[in-house]
C-alpha cells in the first residue's frame, strides 16, 4: 500500500509539474500573442476579466479531472474524463501515448492547453476580423510547434524506436537532418524516385517557342480526330507546371489531350538574377499574350480556348483584358481553376501581407531582385504546419525514417523564385489594394483594364476546402466577368480538389446553373454529383472546341520543335 501511495505521490508530483508548465506555456503564449498582435491590432480595454476568470476556472477544473482520470486508469478503473484530438489529428494515435500514464497525461494536457489558448484568443478583442484571424493563426502556429510529439524527450515513439534499433534511428535522424540542412528545406518525399520526363511530366510533346519568361509546349495528339480550336493552359508561375502533368493516371494535361484537344501549355521559367528585373507587364506580354499569338499562328485559328490555374488564372485573365482593350478577342472560352480575381477575402495568405510588409518588399526587391523560392515554400507550408512541417520533423529527424515517394509532394518541394518587381506589384495591387476588380483602376501593358469587358463563356472551378483561394472569393468572379458563367464547386482543397482524375471517380462536386444569388445561396440549392469535375468540364468544353479534323504534329515551318517536352525551363531548380 505504501508503495502504491509513493507511486501516486510521484505521479501527482509529475502531473503538477506538467500542469504548471502548461500554465506557464499558456501565459507565455498570451504574452507573445499580445505583443505580436498588439501593434495597433488589440485595442483597450483588453479581455473581459469575467471571461478570463471563467476560462481559467474551466481550465483548472479540466486539468484536475484529467489527473483524476489518469489515476483511476492506473488503478484499473475506467477513466471518466478524456481529451480527444480533433478529427484527422493523428499525432497521438500510436499506442505508446496511452501505455504510460506520464505520456497519457502529457498529450491530453497539451490538448487541453491548446483548447485553452484558442478560447483565450476568441475572448480577446480585436480591431477587425483580419486582426482576429492573425491572432488565431499565430496561436495555432505556437500550439502546433509546442506539441510533445515534436520533441525527443516527450515523444514515446522516439524512445521506443531508439531502443528497438539500438540507437540506429537516432543516427538516421541526425543524418536526415544534416542532409536537409544542406538542401535548406525539409524533405517531404523520396526525391530520388522521380525524374522529370521519365515518371512525372511524361505527356508527349515538344517545346515550340521560348523567350525570357516561358517556354510554350505543344502536346502530341492522342486521338484520331481533334477539335479545330486549340486549348492553351496557363499554370501558376509560383510553382512548376507539372502539377497539371504528374503521372499519366492523374495528369490533367493528358486528360485534355485524350478528349480530342490540341493542347498548348506555358512552362514558366524559374527566374535567376538575370530575370530579377521582370515585372507584371513582362509576364503578361511574354507569357500568355505571346503564347496566344504563337498558338494562333501554329493552328491558323483566330480564337482558342484558354485555361488558367490559381495565379495563372489571374495572369491570363489580366492578359485577355489587356488584349480586349487593344481591340483583340483571342479567347473563345475561359476556364479558371481556383483563381482569385476579387481579392476581398484571400484566406490565411492575406495575413502575411500588409502595408508595412509590402512597402519593405518594394524597397528591397521592388526595383530588381528575387523573392526566393524558400520564402514562398515556407509560407505555404506553415499554412498547414502539422501536415507539411511537423509531420516530417518527427518522421525524418526523431524517428529517422525516409519519407515515402509521392509525386505531389515531389512537385511541392520543387519551388520557384519570383522576380521582385513582379511579386511586389502583385502583392500591392491584388492582395493589399484589390484593384483588379475595379474597372479602369489598373493600367497593364499600357492599357486600362476592365474585366467586365470579357464576355466569353467561362467555367469557374473552386474547391470547398481551399485554404489558398477561399471558394466564396472565387465565386465573386461571377460578378466581374460579363459572359455566361458555369460555376462548379469541387470537394477537397486547392490541389487535391483540382487534380482529381475522372478515372478514379473519387470525391464529388456541386453544380447550380443560377449564379445570380450569393455564394451561400448558390450552395444551398446546388446539386451534388459524385466523381470528378473533369468530366463536367470536358462536356462543357466539347461544343466550344470546333469541328473535328485530323491532328497535326507539334509546331509548323515557322515554329519548329526546339526540344521534347517537358523542356529545360521546368528542370531548372531554385538555388
């Protein structure tokens, strides 16, 4: 009995230390949060004292209930209080977290601490919703970083694996860490498995044109007949194009070719110092405007179908508005995938962009210089830190594991630089001031642009869980473009919702012909359809593709094949 009492006393002592540590951590969190968001963001008076008192009492009561439940579990009784992770959180799913009362308490106490932090953030006043969102984001980053799963001393999986491997997992983890230090980034996949042109970006074609900004790829036909009207794809310049051409079974490019389209694609250059002077207008003129002209000349057609993905959609829509102002109308249709034209709500990315930050970028790289790929990748990774940062910290470094081969994560690690003038102009005029939606507000390539002058048929795809382009914001494009619009809402997020092969028949999408109502009203009566939006888009595009004719080889006498797809621009890695 005395031995059991000693064990209980020891445990209670350890639990008390954990509880005090948790309280200290919460206080440090709140102090840091207040300082970080307090640059004019948190007005006086501060949080309601009664609300704080109630939260503190609830937190203390829950911690006491947790201690008692852990003790009861030690004595063979069923615990009457447990703290469960949020759905999808598998950081503490391994049995080792429950095998020891210390680790059982530790991870549940952490979850309580996290809940308490979130509740305190909600109780704190803020000047506006953006300030509140900044507070939420900062609190989440701190909470995610402090998880006991991230540290060797508080991760029982690390300890078990180290014992089982006689320390080899520790050695492997250190070696993984050193290799990643050399690369300057966390390894998310086994990069040795993939090779461009061999098992990713494999759709057959040829580079038929190139300039300082991009290469233009024309893909070889895969059908006996093709539509006379070609399709030009403009991917985002923030990443490599082959997210649209990963492997044959999940390639949107190949799918478009298989539907009988003559497909062209812009492969953006990964800019180096020689391209550090390039601005937004350079990307329009030498990107989609040049590509449209070359496609017209190769295919001998006046109008073609155009597709833009993410910022590629913003770029190509801007280019079409410039051409419209010049009296040209080269697009028979426009497809926009998870694209922002109205930047009223930019999700969590907008939290990184304010007047002070944009002005600093303009002063440092706005006249010339590069926005490094590493900065962009870190920003996007920390939007989903548990999935894209801490998951690999624990797996690669604590457990010494080699990440699995995954084509999408290989692409995600293959980031690109951006020219400073381009990036600074884009951040100010789109994210900060939201000027594109205002008719005549912006002058691009010497023309005042008005998106309302674009009257071609438009297919708009947004995805329901998109954290980069919130679907409500993507829906606002229905108010800016004057042609007939088909708005489709896909399941999942920014990438998985777009790259959703029709052949796998996964997920679902929502359709509603009436886009006159607001976004929530549209969704309330939208029809859910099982499978991929790809099939819906192909059916929409088919009547716009022109009469059928025999396919031709890439290029012509003026634009001869320069090299096989995917070309050398996409192989250039950021340093």
